[in-house]
């Protein structure tokens, strides 16, 4: 497949004055390092909630659980989607009320359900009978969201297959939930993370509408439609704007539901935090494996195990900025650990200015989501990715 050559322009990813301030802020800090610009997260939250005025936002905590981010979102009125008792403890320790939390993970132990219920959480997602029976036993009368299966087609990081069930299974689960004394509350789906095909929401919403109508015939009125995450961040491959996503998705819901609009919730993870993160890294070595090899190998101090696991299959292409001048060579980019799968990009060719030297800094943009929370604890002894908050506000 032909691709445009990779051409990095700084302005596409950050205002130059903001970048200058972040460079100065980090110049004496050891690398690798993740810098999170709190103001940019806030802007993303405002953008999403502004474009979906009637939706409630449940931030998917797993994308980046730094307390400063959670606290800021909490102050702005966000709710939170959490997936484990550890995330629950974290949220409660920050003073977030259990009414603001949903247990969105369909894979959970009965003891975890009881742990959530004891601490006041009443909203649970499910996609199987075993889990539903556990919810009925450990969280009596709780509100339940039923997750439908989506294919994840069009997503750079599909989450499908593992979660959700077909409409025929979900239909029976909804009736069963009522009979178990639970409150069948709504439907949920996730079209896949970094979903670049807006039409995927159309399909999923239509499937939900079908189920809404089917269970209504049995006297069950569902109230909530949880449209998950999947909203875009700015990587190398282009996407539509959040405004365009919102316009289309709202139109899909209105076309299907008409005057009978459900309460809508969104669970953004990536789209709120990714663009606000920059990983500062350093070139360790530049080498050629044979005189006749076209491409130089460039080793930097962060790789798959240090937080860039989403480079698996080159799924997510992070914008990468090398300072330096001169002709830009196509390179193979790899991480620092002693595992040969720790190669970041080999097929997709990044460019590096020819005067780049070991010791130079490299800036990896759009790394605020799924980096630190994914980094390994001590492979080869490397510590988990260190992160700092940059909080200079709007005035840059
Ligand atoms: C991970 C996850 C999200 C966040 O998805 P993004 O694509 O990062 O926005 C939302 N909902 C659920 C249930 C998830 O597991």
C-alpha cells in the first residue's frame, strides 16, 4: 500500500510556545519521561462535553490514572469508568462519590462485585450469565448495563471480540436480570479504540435500538445508552475532528430513537489524555548492521516495555520529533531492552535528520494514553515510565 512519506510538522501537534515551555521544563530531567499537560486534558474534556451537551462523561481511568488528572476531571464534574478494585480504591481516596463510578469491566470476580457494592457502587456492566448471576448475588437491585458485541473494524486498537455478546444472548440476559431483581438499565458498546470510521457507531446504535424495542415488548424500559470510547487522538494517521464525530453520532442516535432519547453516557479514555502527553526520550545509539543495509537502526531509551506497547504490529503510530537538521533519513526505530520484539517501527519508516547524534533528545507526541499505565515494572531492571505534570495553564 502506498503511503505518503512521514513528514513531521510540529504545529500539527502542539503550539510552538507550549513546546518551548515543555522543553525548558524538562531539560534537566532524566529520560525517559512522560510529561502530561494538564491544561490540554482540560481542553479535551471541554471539547467533548461541549460537542455532546446532553451526554454524561465517564472517563476511562485505565488510559491514564495520574491523580492530578483524575482530580481535575472530578472538579469539572466528570464521572469515571473503572475496571478493578484498585481503581475503585484510588477513586474513593480522591474523594469521588460512588454514584460517580461505574464498574464497566465485564470480567470480574464475585468478590470484586461485592467489594464495589459494599462501597456504594450501583452501576455494573455485564455480557454473560455467570457474571449476571454474580451481580444478582453480590449487588442486589443494582443497575445493569448490557454490553453488545461490536467488530472493532476500522479501529487502530480494536477492543472487540473479548467483550460483549450477540443481541440474542443480551436479550435473554435482560429478561433474566429483571427476574433476578436487578434493574436492567441500559445497553453499552465500544466500537474499538482510536476508531477512525464514524459509521461504526451507526451500526452499534442501530443494534441497540433493536434491543430497546425488543425488551420494551416485554415491559422493560431501558434508560441508558453507553456509547463507550473510541474517540480519536492525533497520531500520524489522520482522523476527523471530535466535532465531526459528535455531529454524526448525535444524528445517528436521533434518527434511531427520535423523541424517545435515552440518557447517553460516553467513556472516553484515549481522546481525553493522549494529545496532552509528550514522552521525552534520548537517542542511545545509531548503527548500521551491514555496509549494504539501506536503513540505520536507531535505539532510543524507551520501547515496548517502557510504555510504548501500542506499537505492537505498528498499530498506533506516534508522531516523533527529532531535533536536528539536514536531510532526513528513513530509519528503523527500536527500544533499549534485551528482547528482540522491542522494535517500535520497522515497516513504517520514520525520518531522522542526518546530523542526529547519540545523546540527542527525541520527543514522542500523543503519548498521554496507555503508556505509563502499560509500562512494565522492571524488565531488564528498567523502572516504570516516570511521569510529571506540567501545569502552566492556558497562557502559553
Ligand atoms: C478502555 C475502555 C474505554 C476507553 O476507550 P478509549 O478508546 O480509550 O476512549 C471505554 N470504555 C470501556 C469499557 C473500556 O474498556
